[in-house]
C-alpha cells in the first residue's frame, strides 16, 4: 500500500478537496517559509522535539556524560531543533490572541481542533525548554561532568528556565482568555511544571529588587489560577493543584540552592525524590500527596514515567490528528522518538 505525501490544508482535508500546505519534509528546511496556519505539521515537529527532550533528560540521563555546553552533545542538538520549532511557531510575531482570529469558522466560532494543534505545539515548545533548563535537571547533568563548569552556562540555564516557565504560563492564560479549550491533562501538567519552576525562582530570589520579585509572584499565582480554573471541570487538575503545586510552592524554599551558581555537591535522596515527582508526568498524575523531604525515606530508583505513544492510537486521535493525516506524514519525520510521551499527547478532541 502506498501513501502520498501530498499537500493539503486542514479545511480542505475535511471537505475532501485538494489544497496546498507545507509538508513535514519542507518543514525541516530552514529556508521554507511557513505561515501560522500550518498548525498540524508544526505540532508534529514540536512532538518530535518533546520526545527527544524527554528521552535525553529523563530516560537516558545516565548514559551520556558529554557536557551540555559541548556543541557535539545531544543537549546542543535538541536546542538546535528547538530553534527550528521556534522559527516555525513565530511566537514573538504572532501572539496567541491574534493567531486565534485566523482559526475562526464562518460563524465566528473558534475551530477548536485546528487551534488545538497550535496551542499544543506552543505548549510543547515551552515544556521542552522548561525541562532542558530545569534547575534540578541541569544540576543532574552537570554533576557528572569531570571538567570546569562555565558560570555563564549556569546563568543562562537559570534565565532560560524562568523565561520559558513564565511564557508557558502566559500562553495558557491567554489561550484560556480567548476561549480555547485546555481540558487535557497535558496542560495541567504543563501549568504545574512551570509553576514549580517559578516557585523555585521566587524563593531563591526573594531578596532581589521588588519589581523582579513581584513579577515572579504574579507569574506563580497565574499558574495556580490556571489550575484552579481547570479544577472546576477536571479532577486531574484538582489533584495536581492540591496534591502537588500548592504543597511544593509552600516548601520551595527548601530547594533554593538549586539556583546557586556555585553548584553544591550532594542532596538528600528524599529531596531528589520530591523534585522528580514534580517533573515525572506519571508520578504527578497519581493520587498521592507530595512527599515532604525526609532523610528517613529511601529514594526511588525508577525512571520518570512517560509511557509509549503509538501513532494512530486514541491518544493521537484525541490530539485531533486524523488517522489519514497521520498516514500522510513523511516517513523520515515519523522515525522520531515517540515511545516516551504517550501521556503528554493525551489531548482531548479539540482540546487546544
């Protein structure tokens, strides 16, 4: 059986007609000019970056001792891919409040399945950076390095983790404000991940200038407010808010050393376990309270849980990706690492 990689935009595809749209093969070419209406292929590109990110940082974290600042490292390869994703998303040029107007049907209603691709792609993009430069995950990477750690890298990591956590919260806030759907558990996870990073910065920088601290406080509160809004309709959001984020926010001061540019050796195993539970999607979604650090409880050796995703599965269809669209995607692009992000792509139909 042969499948043709023909170009077809979202609305034309639904009506069964013919049309032009960027293919994924062209999407990988930096010279290709992509418009903001290319939601589906960019969502797949963002999924690829997210898969690489979770595999490298969460599952294969003990297999690569190459310094992340080394241009030959997989860390550098991921950042390069994220720059490509960024160029396709055109986040700075097209804020979500303006993009939504290009995804309205004739009656003025938002085309939620199509808009969902855009929201997911942008959320996945920021989640990648939140994981890549997460204060705890950065510490985990550099502590294995047997060389001098560039202080500029640590400063960059701190700044990037804050910026993308802040931008992720703003994205979810703006999307919710214009009427997009944020019911999927992936968005609750994203809000909690960003909120926990902001909490770390807020406590670590409590003695900085008032404007900076006020900005951190506001962004942290926004992450909580987003989950509060989701919790009115979705039990998983309520669980994540009350069992995880609020508890972590109250105890984030215990981990302020993570943002110390002078990396300190050693951390209580239970403290590490608590931090992993704020990053591990599977652990975060379990019905259990955040365990307050205690040296009496042994640390878990389990890898963070990001179960497998199968193309054509219900999870992909929930993302709004029709099976025929999936079959039309370039074979080369479908060879990305999907096994680790099943839960992250568990999006409700039209749940952008």
